[in-house]
């Protein structure tokens, strides 16, 4: 469900279907260009899966736009697709042509389409990626739902720092949709800063324990092969948690499978997951609310979060879309997206490039004040180590 195939026959040709705006309100008619789509990573439909994964690995990407012989949009393939459609089916990446496993004719939007409709399309359909074209149909970018969510939260945080009411109004609307109580109000404060001036009546926010109840687990041992791990991940559509003696020791995601295993041509049947996993990942308590989890993912640029009890026992794993759906879904996030679009920062310069040499720029408004503090740059949290530690200890911690 990460991408969707929609066909439209017009005289025997297949065209990507574009999501058009049906809203007339100004904030909902802002174009997709305001979302600053990422530059597309492009491959040919005649390339092998191995070639595509190696290209993505070299550029640190997680999705490739696939073009046909005429340079038009043919499809899209993501890191998740590689695990589900290549690894799980035991296909050879070096012998499989990407056109046979890509999502053909994916839903797409144009730069002039409604940004609100584009974001809600991704949330409602659980699309992680959405290709973007210019008005002539040339591919100029890709929207990533995780980036859109992060940007929306960042804009509201900055807006609140400037004294705008947009962020507070958005959170109040979101809270009312969830029936938020005092605990939820506190969680929303953690998400967007000191935005709420009052508590809300109703039920408390769902916790990660609640949304993980009954969900299939993807727990493997360090000795599990990549082939077995990939098949479990494909079935559950979740990253794998590596557990030894009931303790979480690592995590292995879809991008890891693509860049660390497939792109490097490792023998999946012989390679243990421990050799390519990310060791000692950060985990959260199952009593963490979904909004707090989103804040953690936003701050650390995580796509997934392992969930463990205080004694170390593993409960499961959640991703961005799990939390979005549990915190109001499309309607809950409509107010967040809408208010974020009202913030000045969305007018900052953005540039995306087409493989047809097209370039689109969004003009930047002149700054009235050049004395903004360093805090506006959102410094990353420091990673600390004692000066008496060895270089080995420091590099392992990093």
C-alpha cells in the first residue's frame, strides 16, 4: 500500500493520474511546490533491481522513479518494494528487471495541484512517496510523507516562537478530534512546545501499547539469515527487531535490506542479520503516547521506533503512519497541515530538478530581520562522551 497503481486510458496510452484540488479556500489551494518536493532519483525501466538499489544506496535514497524509453513516468520502486517483491520471492536482484517489480503508473500530483490534497492523499492511502510532475508531465520531484510531517511540525514550532496563534489553533482542533484529556494535552505540548493554555475534556490519548495490541511481531535472533528476516518483514510490512536473551540488540529496516544487503550483493541465505543490523537502537516505553512518539521521530528523524518494557522485554515496533492514524488520521492532520501552510516559512526558496532539465523555484520573501538567534537553526542534540574514553569507545557510541 506504499504506492498505488491507477490507470487511465486516453487513446490507448497510459497516463499518471493526478490528484486535483476541490477546495477553494486559500490555504487549501496552496500548490504542491510549497511542500518542497525532493529531487527525483531516476532509473530506466530496463535497469536491473541491483543497478537501481546501488544507485539509491550511493545517493542515500529510498525510492526511485522509473522512466520508460521515451523518458516518461513508468513507475516507482521503494526500499519496501525491494524486500516484498524481490527478497521475499527469492528473486535475483542482478537478473530481475526493475519494470517487473515496480509499481506501474503510480498516483502522482503536479506542482500546481493542491498541497493539502496531496498530503491527505498520502495519509489516507498510506503512501510513503508521491511522484510530482510539472504541468507538462515531466517528473520534477517526489513527496515523502515523513518529510511533509516533519516540515509541518517544524513550521508550527517556529510559528509559535513568533507568537502566532496558528500552531495553538491547529493543536486544539487536533485534540478535539481525538477527545483529548489532560494527558493528551501534555503530549501535544511535548509535540509542539508550550502551545496549549488549557486542558481538554474527554478520554486520554492512545498509547503505543494500545496500537500494538494484536499486531504481528517481526522479532528475529542475531543468527537469523537475511532471507528469513526479509520474508518476515515482507509479511508484516515492518522492520525487524533483533532480540537475544529477551533483550533488544538491534534493528534492521527496509532501507538497510536494500542498501546494506541487496546493493552489496550479500548472499541472503548465508548472511546473519547481526552483521548488517543497526545495533542498540533507541527504544521507547509502551506507555508513550502516539503524539510523544511522533515528536521523538521528528526530533531524531526516525521512521520507526522499537517499543520495550522497562525490564527490556520487546513489545513491538511502530512507524510514522501507525502514529498518524492513531492521532487523528487524515482529518486530525488536516488542521496541522492547514495551519502549517499559513506560516511564513513555507515561502522559503525551494528547488527541485527534473530529469528533463526543468527547474522550478519558489521565490523567497525578503527577510525583515537578519538578527535571528542560532536557536532558529534547530541545533541537533549533542552526542556526549567523556574525554578519558578511547577512540574505539567513542566510535562505537556514535
